[in-house]
C-alpha cells in the first residue's frame, strides 16, 4: 500500500502507528500479531459455531491487509 500507515490515538499516550515488526533487522526479535474481527459477522454467526471456534472470529493480518479491509469497509479512503 505504499507509504500508508495505520495510526491510532490514545488519550493517555497520544498517536502511534501500528506495525507488525516484520521489517526489523534482527529476526530474533519478537513480531507483533495484528488481528481484527468483523463484529457484525461474528454476532450473526451461529451460536454453536461461536462456542467451538478456536479463533473466536479473529483474523491475523498484516498492516497492509488491515488497510485493505478498512478501505473496503469504507472506513478509510486510500484513493
């Protein structure tokens, strides 16, 4: 997605960007896991499936994939 980044503002600590640490120079440093869940889809999922689901509806994504999800949902405009 080029130079696009996901930034979050917290009232206490201010703005920060979300990164999965995939570009760290030291491969032994820990990577962050970035996940999202479509709450509308999750609430419409059958109750039995929700109970037996191992991931509880959470999907692991890269920052670029999350930007694409947010764009498709109309939350952000990347045009």
